[in-house]
């Protein structure tokens, strides 16, 4: 997974890609042990902030996306491209790498 740092840019995903704001990782364990940055596991849950127009199938028709802006989703652990904008972390990935929506 490549990491890209961008200034104050605006990103619009293409095709079946989605742009997800990564939730903050857990600062301490259930037992109260504070975790250092190196020991924190990256979260796999985030909120969709932008959605591409959808994939074009073999017949040239655009297929609509199953997710929309504002959905909280669970995504594959090693999928996508990490992007840092300011202090916020985002991930850009294909819709097929989204495993589930979180209610």
C-alpha cells in the first residue's frame, strides 16, 4: 500500500473507487495499557467521504455504486492507497475491497 501526502487538494475518485476517512486507531487496550504508535493496529473501519461514478461494464453501461457518501464501512486490511491530507488520514480503494457496511 503506497502512502501519498497531499496539501489542501480536492480529490474526486474515478470509476468504482471510493475515498474513505480512516477512523482513529485505539489509544489504549481494554485493560488500560496505553499503546505506542508502533504497536497500534490500523483500523479497518472508516466513513466514505467521496464516491466515484461507478464501473463501466462490458456493454458500456455504467453500474451504480452500492455505497454512498456518509456510509461507515469495513474494508480489507491491505487494500487501497493511503493518503494524508493535513492531519487527516484517508484511503482510496475500489468498491470490491469494501467488505461490509457498519450500522
